[in-house]
C-alpha cells in the first residue's frame, strides 16, 4: 500500500463488501470485525455453515481471496494480536508475530529523523501497554527492549519511549 490513500480506499471498499455480504446471506454472524485485509467473524450457527459463509464471501468478488482460521485450538489471530482462551474460559491476548514478520524496523544507524525512530518506539510500546493483557505486557516490553538494543539504540531512548507509552496508556482509555 504505497499511497497514503490506500488504507482509506481499502477500508471504503471493504465496508461496501461487508455490507453486501451480510445483506445477501440468509444467516448473520454474531459479529464481523475487519480492518483493511483482516476480518474476524463470530459464527454461532454450527460447524457446516461457516464454510458456506466463507464460500459466499469468495463468490462476491473474485479478486479477493479468503482463508479461514478456526478458533477450535483455543486461539485465533486477528491483525497482530493472538487471542488465547484459557481453561476457565476467559480470553487473554498477546502480540502475534506472523510467519512473514521479519523483525525489521528502523535501525539506529539509518538516516531517519529522530521523531520517526521515536514514533516506531512509541507505537510498539503503546500497543503492548494498551492492548495486551497484564500477563504478556512485561514479556513484550522486554522483547522490544532487547530488540532495539541489538539494533543500536541507546538504553535511555528506549526507556524514554517506554515511560512515554506508560504515561499515555494510563491517561487514555484502552481499545475496546
């Protein structure tokens, strides 16, 4: 998605696509949430109908390819979050590093403005603090701290970004 308009156009198209898909299928999911190219559907109509709904989606527009992940294994991914079902039935979440993820962010030695580098820090640390459950926050913060140290960043810059993200996470409501 090279153009800054690409996500806007993609979201607009997907909104129309979702509306059409729900209007033209006889069963409705409990919920359907999407963001650009990722969609999460809670299906309450049994085991066979999700495949029929998937086929319905595939037939609306031939150029969009859908795959389905089934949450039967007590986890399911959405965007960059892994939702985990615990034995007591509660849900937990942690950062999902997909197979295509190559752990490549702006290296400290590259000639980017400091604000761009700090923006990457802030985004990743804020995501950890605002989206992850308490069981996985420290694990992700430590992972990011080690990653950025290995990529030439100074400990004080990393700690500054963590402090800023922690302040922002306590002054803004979490995502719902």
